[in-house]
């Protein structure tokens, strides 16, 4: 039931509560599988994963750059101005921002400046070309 709520709930707050309960109280393979399938589509899960990388990652997928709800969709590109604001807030010098973005992008599995949807679209194109 909790897994269903974590996936099917339309409202962000109760969905996030269900996801948080799963990872906190049932950190098993099934929970990890659920999270890995949602990292690229769910801002809460993207934030959870990105915070394991850095404080910059902890805030970048949140609207108010504070690491808490409301979350931004990881599927859309993150604008340069927003990245710069997050870097300033987390004391990342401007000359280290590109390296931080690259490192976080590698951690997430897609280029955060392009959004996960671009990565998913590329995967689909590659699969279609293989067939």
C-alpha cells in the first residue's frame, strides 16, 4: 500500500511522505528499485539522490533552493541563472561551478542542465537505431 501511495499519489506532499517512509524504514532492494526508477522523474527522489553528492545537489532540485518541498521536476533543464544562484548559496566559487555541475550530472546519470528528459529521449533514439 505504501509503495502504491509513493507512486500513484497525485499530490506532492503525501507522495513525498510515503517515499520518505519507504527509504527510512524499508531501505531494501525493492525500495531501492522504486527509487532508481523515479530519480529522473520525481523531484523528491532526485533531491534525495543528489544530496548524497553535495549540498549543491541537496538544493538544486528544490524551488526555493532550500532542500525541501516544493521540488522541481528533474526532467526539465535547470537554467544557468538558477545554477549560479545555487552555487552562490552553497559557497561554490564561479570558477568551480562547471566542474560541480559535471560531477553532479555524472552522479545523477544525466546532464542536469538539459534535464533527464533529454537523456531519456537520447536512450530511446539509441534503442530505435539499434533495431
